[in-house]
C-alpha cells in the first residue's frame, strides 16, 4: 500500500480525568486527546475516547469483576483498537486514581496469554499523554509505560506527551489559546512514530514463542 494511501488505523483513548463528562469544568485531558487525534488523522488514524470516571469500573485485577462492572466494555474497545492512548492529569506528582485503576485492571492481561505467550495487548501500540500544573510528567510516564509494557503493549519512540504549567498556579492546558510549539512538535513526532509502528505491527504481528519442555 502506498504511503499516500495508508492502511486505516484506529485509536482508543481513555481519559482519566477526575471530572465526569457532565461536569461544567472543561477537561485539559480531553483537550490533549483531541489535539492528539488531530495530529494522528493525517496518518490515517481515526479515534474515539471515553472518560473512565463515567463508567462503574470496579477495583480489582480481573478482566471482569462481575455484575455491573463497567470495565469489560472499555477493555473490548482497547483490544479492538490498533492504538491505545492513556491520558491522565497529574495529582500530587502521580497519575490520577482512574489511571491507576485502568492499569490495575490491565494486569489481568498477564494471565490471559495464548499458547504462544501472547497477551491481549501484544501488537497494540500505547501512548501516554499527561497534563498538569505541577511537576511529575516524567515520573508519570515512567510508571505508566512500565505497566503498559508489562501488559504487552509496544511503546513507540518519543511516545510520551505532556504539558505542565507553572507549579502552584491555576493555568491549565485547556486555558491555552494555542498549543505551545515544543508540545506541538512532540505531538507531531509521536503521532508519526505511533502510526508507523502500529501499521508495521498490524502487517506483521509478533509471533510469540512456543514453550519447550525443560527450557525457559
């Protein structure tokens, strides 16, 4: 397939804001997701998003925690997409509690590998987008990328996006009139690298490994 007609890809983002979609307060996390979708669009990627807090995601480390659990439907959309975007604000230097819950629920992937040790996340590309008006973006990326890698997701080069405002001030990403140039450049590069890797993995999936008796 020619580069000017790229194979279509899909992205699914989980917005881990503490604000529900019914909130009157705009979400900086939502704005970054929207900006990222715009950066991905020229690469043949269409995206959709959900706010975790809008769903009754139960605590636990299983893919289905039973009656009224809101996670299975979100999990299915992660599996269906080529690209998974975990977007979170920073609170006290850490990912938000909804983001942590997402990672805890993804832990179930470790026990769901097929006969070639391929987890459900294998072959999916993951991006992490972080916003906040305090320090901690690199620490949040480190924690999230480690967990996503453990669950089988592939991390593209320059796959971490963030904007942090001046510490202890009230200006948020959603308040900006324009995307700062360094953020825009990082977003453009991340979108290109992510689409490239996702397209390659879709064309040539990971083979997995065949377990041999007596060998690791």
